[in-house]
C-alpha cells in the first residue's frame, strides 16, 4: 500500500498574541526556526469561521533536532474566543500535543519551579513522561522518543503526536489507523490511570489506545518530522463535550493537527472512500506567505479538524530569494540531510 502521509508537519494553536506565545515555545522547547511568519486572509476557511473571511497572523516554527512544528495563529480582526468551560481529558478534540525529549527526566529537572508541570509519571508502556502547561495553559506531554534528525543542544524536539478525545475509539481507529495508516496499536487499555492525576482525572475511567507510525523512508522531510504517536482517549463515566463547542477555527486552543501529505490526490480518494471527504481543498499550489503548497482539511468522526499539506516550496534564506522547490520532485524519499539542515539558517537567537 502506498504511503500517503509521512510525519506531523505542525499543530495549529489559536492565541491572542502570536509573538508572545512563540517566544515561550522558542525559549522553553527550542522551536526557534520560522518557516513562515506573515499575515494573510484565511479565505478558504469560511466553513469554519462562521462564513466570514478572517485575517490572521501565523508563525510556523520548527526545532531542527526533529519533530513537527507549531503554527501559532492569531486573529487580526477578532479577539479569539476562549472555551466556555475548562476542557477535560476525554472531551472531543485535540486535548494535548506530545513533545519529544531526548531525556525526559533531565528536562523535567531543568524547568523553572514556576512552570506548571506534573511530577514524572509512567505511561502504559512504562515509559517516563510528564505533563507541562504552556504559557496559555494548553497541556503538553513531554515524552521520550528515538526518532531524531540532528540533536542541537536542546533536550526537546518538536511535536511527535497528540492526545485526542473521541466518543467512540473503534470509529476513530477507522480514521487514524485504517485511513491515515497510523496503524501500530501499541496499547489498548481500559480503567482508571494514575498518570492522569495532574489532570484531576485519575479517578475516572477511560479507554485509551496509542497508535504509532515509525519513521519510514518516505517524504522529503520525513526524517526531520520523524514518527507519529496518536493517543485516543474515550471517557467512560461521563458524556464528553466538544472542546470547540460554539467556537470557530482560530479561537483559543489547539485548532488542528496537520500531517505532511505525500500524494494529495490519492489521499483525497482514500479519505472519500472511507467516509471522510475533504471539507476544504486549495486544489493547487497555495501561497502561504514565504512557503507554498496544496492544503486540505478533513474531520475525524467527532469533527476534530485534521489538515494535510503537500509542500511545494519552503524558504531557506528569504532575504536572498533562496527557496527549496519540491513541486517537480518525483521521488518520495528523504531529502539529503544537508539540504534539510539549511532550513535552520533562519534560526532566531534569543
């Protein structure tokens, strides 16, 4: 079966001040390489912005040690709406993102006492990890990972996965495992879990399934983005709420999860065949400021927004007009390491 995605390209985070939030991700987690930093109108997203074209300031940044990036997203003509309730584990949508770490225990000890973090806990795999709130109180998981591009002095890399609340795990598996091919079932556990104590959820019952896709040989940036971990969480003791209930894409929180698409046409066909049609499709190369590509969106069975981007162009040194053009590249294998490493030339130093 042809591979249709490689790694996680980025996770979208709706915020009131993009520069302020990027500073936290840059200094705390090393996401200091901007792929784009620009303003534009989100003309194709009106399905999810109450029928109105919204202007946004977006910063997509990577950590060149490896992993996906963050796309920090700020409305320019609207104050982002906060959730009307405090989202709980198991509520429907992206509850948390997973940040990879070379040494979870050492990084935990390096954080300032003022950072909102849990103690070290063990996953059902018996791997140490911990919860950490970002500067906007969005929950993150700091997890061990063996998929690295080029360690760079930070103990963390980028995004390697997400914790997603679902109403029916079996239906969700049809999308994430059968359709997106994140199909290794690492564990499937039901019960109450002590590692959820930081979230005040350790006395509730959940079904949790971890899906994994290891680093393969596919995708121009596959080696940089690394493998994927998606943890599906189903609350069993209560009826979950939608995290983005009565709110728009771009409002506060994790607004989408974006995968690096290898063949958008084939991916569209497969999604439609499995009952998950594209709800947005730029159809051709779309200028994203300093980068360009074709992008699309689908919804998982609970309406969580999943983005796909087929990259056509990325900047290396914008001021000199130097870009990587991938649109005519026929091979789906990794780019040479030295070529990928040139993305780091735009690193911001604090």
